[in-house]
C-alpha cells in the first residue's frame, strides 16, 4: 500500500518558496566565481547577448514606470512600493550596461482601451493596483526565466538573479506566489 502525504504536505509552503528563491539568488552569486571561462566573455558581447540584455533592461524600465505611475496614483502606497522600486532601479543599472534601453513613454500601450488610462493605466482600487504591479513583476520574471536558455553564462546568472528578485517582489506585493 503506497503512502500518500496529507493534502497540505503535497504543496510547498510559502516560506519554502521564498527560501528557495533566496537560495537561488545566493547560488547564482557563488557559481560566478567557479566558471570563469576565457571563451565566455566573447559570448557575453555577442549580438544575441546584447539583444537579451537590452530587452531585459527595457522590461525593467517599463516596470519602473509602472511603479512610478502606481505610487503617483496611490500616494498611500508609495512607502510600500519604494524598496521594491529601488531594487528595480538597481536591475536597470545592472542590465543597462553601456547602452541605454530604448523605452517608450509610460502608459503607451492600450491606454485608449483601458478605463484606468486617466490614472496612467493604474486601477483605482488600491488592491487591484498592487495586484497589477505584482502581475507585471511575475510576467517580467517569467520572461527572464525563459531567456536563460539563450543567455551566455554571466548574463544567465544575472537574469536568474533578477527573475528571482521579481518573484519575491510579486510575493511581497500580494502575499502569495500566484
């Protein structure tokens, strides 16, 4: 007779997920010292790597703009958003490198169809506004995770670290990983 775990034991706890994300970030930093290929630096400067880096930087600039629009639309959320926003600023700096991303002005896509366009695309409801920022963090983290397969080693470590940070931001904004 096979043993089946209780229903609650089958799913990871929130603390386990958060601890795993923190460990992943730490592990990416530790592995950087172990894999210093002379050949890797050439891959880091390839056209593909530059495109990945620019796309990731552009995504971070757009995420930063959403943080700013949300804080402007909901001043009572500004203090809560500021530490996460500061991390996104750091991500932009790390991903940006010597080239600045070409970013569109905030709120450019779909504002004509969006009823919240008057507030820069930010929902009027405070909870919905936080959920929108969390959803953007998750989408951005997912995009960075998908880009890992095509990224050279150093850029992959950076993308993994920034993706883990975005997942933690989503968790902190909503209190859940989903």
